[in-house]
C-alpha cells in the first residue's frame, strides 16, 4: 500500500511521483474484481469512436477519423513548460470537409504522405483562434488505407508544391494528383507539345507510377 504520492499528467497514462514523504506499507492481498479489471483495461486501451470529419467537434471523447491527406507541415519544436515537443500539422479531407490534425510527440514523426488515405485514432477535438483542430494523444495510432487504382490519364498541367520534391499534376478530368518530381521529369518536355497520355497507378491521390500509353 502506498501513501502520500502524487499523480502527474493530464490524461492516461498518469505517472506516480514518489517524494520524501511517500510511504510504502506491507498489507494484506487486495482482491481485484472483474469490474475493476475492465475499468483498468478501459484506461489502458480506451474506446475511440469513428466520427465523420463534418461532426468531429461535437464530442469531448476520443474519436477516430478518416480521410485524404491534403497538406503536411514540417516537424517543428514547440515549448510547453520546460519541455520542447515535436509538432507536425496535417490537413485531412473527407468529402468537402477539411480539418487540421495537430500531431504531437511520437505522432509527429509518423510518416504521412501527401495524397494518402489514412485512419487516425484517439484524437481530441479543440477549438482555438485557428478554428477546430484535432490533437493527437498518447493512444493515437495510424492506419494507411490502400486504395490503389490503375487507369488511363491525360496530364494537362503540372505545378510545384510547398513540399520539396513533390509536384501536382492536373488531369483532363480536372482531378489533381501528387507525384514525386523524379517520376515526372521524363515526361515533362512532352507537356510543351500538348497533353501527355499516360497509364497511372494511384494510391488515393498519390501517383505511384506512370508509363507511356
């Protein structure tokens, strides 16, 4: 049995802080009920309900969202108290709704690609001067959803992005896709003569490969 300890942290998992006044007593075995075990498991692995992005700000509980990654910022250090924590912002889009996800600590170094389709769990919604944002927690997990398609395409335009080495291609059907610059360069000169007809393999809005028709 432990007395005179403190708990630190704003959300599970909490940390027990031992001080000079903390006391440890030997005591009789404690019987753990099934209800208490379930309560402990819920704290260690809390439920995270799936929510559409359009209504993700309507709950204070953990939520899971899904969508296409349309923006990815660089990782930066943010000071919170005495600690400098990594932070990366990504924008997720579902249908016409876009929401910014603020990824902290371990979530900030997660590899997230532009144009990929992802599911992100255990987020908390917060409203700030920037509008509604979803913040990662210690329980946040990522799952990339594969949505590969093979199709014929007609490229009519190309544009640089804020991400080095990444370009956007405009298709004749008005669709915009992401591609690594080195994969596009062999086709770039042909665009001066007119639309480029190619066969593309895509994962979401990300072009994985393309070939001449």
